[in-house]
C-alpha cells in the first residue's frame, strides 16, 4: 500500500508558520513591555532618591532656590511616571492582544493536526485490514494447496 499522504499538509505547514510568527511577535511585545517596566522602575527609584535629597536639603535649611529646583524636578518626574504608567497599560494591552493571537493560531494548527491524526488512524486501519486480508488469502491458498496435494496423493 502507498505511504500516508495528508492532503492538508501545506495548510498545516502554513498554520505552523503563522503560529511561529505570532509567537515571535508576542515575544517582541513582551520584551518591549519589560523595557517599559524597567524604565518605570528607574523613574520611581530616581523619584525616591530626589525625595530623600529634598528631605535632607530641608533638614539642613538649604537655600530656597535649591529646594525649588528639586521640587520642580520632582514634579517633572511625577509627570513622567504618570505618562510611563499609561504607556505600561498600553503595552500590557498589546501583549494580551498578541497572546490571544498566539492562542488563536495554536487552535487553528491543532484543528488541522487533529484532522491529520484522524486521517492517519483511518489510513493505518486500512493498512491493517489489507494486511489481514492478504494474510487470510495466503492462508486459504496454502490450505487449498495442501488439500489438493493430499487428494492427489490418495
């Protein structure tokens, strides 16, 4: 019997490639998210440091000009942190969208793979039946040959 040939093989290959591409896009989106998280953490650390320096300046009775500069810088950091949090929300949404794309691509590939598995099982059962049929036919032929030989000997 001829070997197993799945007629949807090109489609299965396409679905696998699509899944790989969507997985790569998800990885890139996740890497971008990690960068944005790192930037937010950096800004928050910087804000904390400026807060501490400002407290020291106030404790030592520094010049008002220095304190104003720190306060202005602190306000600017708070604004940047707020903007960065918005960016982070958008990035998380992008990652979630890309994750859903990957799940969809996986499901589409799995559907084709299930079809392939079922077709393969049917093909394998056909091969098994053919082998049984051939074996039965050989056994019948051997029996008939032996029967004819025994009749000929009598």
